C-alpha cells in the first residue's frame, strides 16, 4: 500500500473528494495546514509598500490505497485540483507497511 499526501487549494477539496469517490476511493484524512512552495508564499504590493505572506493556508488530504490504485489517485487529484496557476499544490507518495481496522482487527498489507 501507499499513502498519497496531497496539499491542495482549500477551495478544491469538494471537487477532489467527489473525483476520488468516482474512482471508489472513500477513506481519507483531511487537515487544514499552512505551507509554502517555490514562490515562498505570496508577495503583493499595497500603497504602503511590498508585503509578503510567507505561509499560505492549504488543505492536505491523506489517502492510503493499494499500489495498483496510486497512479489513478494521483491523476484524479491533479485533474480535479488544477487551476493552472502557481500554488495548485504538491503530491507526495510514501510506502505504508499495513493498516488495521480497529473494529475487526482485520489487517491489510
Ligand atoms: N518541498 C516541499 N515539502 C513539503 N511541502 C511542500 C513542498 N513544496 C510545497 N509544499 C507544500 O505544498 C503547498 C503548495 O505548494 P505549491 O503548489 O505552491 O508548490 P510549488 O512547488 O511552489 O508549485 P507552483 O510553482 O505551481 O506554485 C505548499 O503550501 C506546501 O504546503
Ligand atoms: Mg508555489
């Protein structure tokens, strides 16, 4: 199994959730986070001068899936979260050893 961690624009969460549901990916954990990428946040000009917000609010989605689903999860998230502007997000993929369902003790590898 793999964990797909996607940091996306918060306003895209609904679209990403529906798109994942459409490929039968239901389990996920969502976090409200702050972060920065290549542009080190956002610089803007105001009458009083230049300002920088260096940590922007984002939403992080964690989805653990079978290896065979990883590529379609990545494509689905990219397609549903993309605007084409900087700040669309990043996806990280990590190996997962196993999961255990608490109710039944059932393990999945
Ligand atoms: N190297 C990284 N490590 C951990 N988190 C990161 C990294 N790069 C980006 N992030 C996270 O992803 C969020 C979105 O990043 P962002 O989309 O701005 O990436 P980017 O690499 O700057 O791409 P773009 O040029 O399209 O903006 C950041 O706010 C941060 O939370
Ligand atoms: Mg960026």
